[in-house]
């Protein structure tokens, strides 16, 4: 794996604690808050985090795919969660120590319960035809693999085949067995109001007790000069 090239881009009113670990090509939308000890690693493709997201202590977000990991607005990543999803929509809650595999897409307005793990559902026999190539396609792929192996090249991974499941909007994952259900959306406005108050509190409290990360070459919608050195919390 090639060494990571750090490229951190932030919007306005972003707060990032100094000891948060951000590596690789990462973009953080305006108003988002990243707590101390949080980790965001763009190991392969870039990570784009939307506006007004909260990433709490020891939460981990990782992109191991060469395609970008896009995260929407207003998401809450609670303490100790580990998210390697193919993509994440908006206004989701990932509760403490929850986990999401890299071959799952998360919609919007969903809740992944504390300690729950989201893996693709098992594939039924009647779904195999939709996943595997037919005989001709399989033979063509085998020929390509053999040719590339003979030349010493490794075949390229088919990124679109790496996503096995997409959770619909308003999915709730809960319980020791990580069961799933859909919710009606009732209470979404109250949740959004609490999230806004949470952000307001964090933007005031974190700079009081933690040093903030200094961002070299901040780029926002009103692009700063490449030589600028600006605190991540500065508008």
C-alpha cells in the first residue's frame, strides 16, 4: 500500500480536537465537530464528511476502498463505534460500539444500536444468478485473470461488486442479534433539535478544555491561501 498523503479540507465553524487522528484525503463539512481520540482514516479512497456531523471519542471511520466514502449531513457517531461503510446518508445515529462493514451502504434517518454489528444479509440460492456472471462471462473473466497472471499483473478489483447490501432509510438495528426494523419517522424533528443543541454545546465546550488542531492550507468555499495556517474552529 502506498504511503498516505494527508490532505485535510475543512469548512467554516469546524472544531477538530488536536489529538484526533485524521490521515489521508479527508474533507470535513461546515459546522462539524470531531472529539479528542476520534480516528478518521482514508486508507485508500478519500473520505468526505458532511456538515454538522459529530464524531465522538474513540469513534473510528475507515475507508479501505479505492472509491470515495461519502458521509452526509447531521450524523452522530457515538463513542467507540467503528464505521467502514461503503457510504452513509444523513441524520443517522451510530450508537456506542456499533460496527458497520465496508460492503454495506447506510441510508438516512437510521439508528444503529449500541453494540450492534451490521453485516450483509446471507445470500439466498435464488439470488446467485444476479451476483455471479453467466458461463460466458465467467469464461471471459477467467481468461483475463489468466492473462494478467501470466504477465505478472494483479487483476483489478471490481469495486461495484464489493457492496452487497443497502439499508433503506429509517432502518433501526437493535438488540443482541442486531435485528432490523423500520421506524415511522415520528420524533425526527425533536431529534434534529437535540442534535443542533448538542453541536452548539460542543462548539463552546471543546475549545475550553482541549487544544484544537491547526490546519495547514485550509480550503473552504471561500478558498484560503495555500500558505495559510488557520485553527480548525475559525470561521
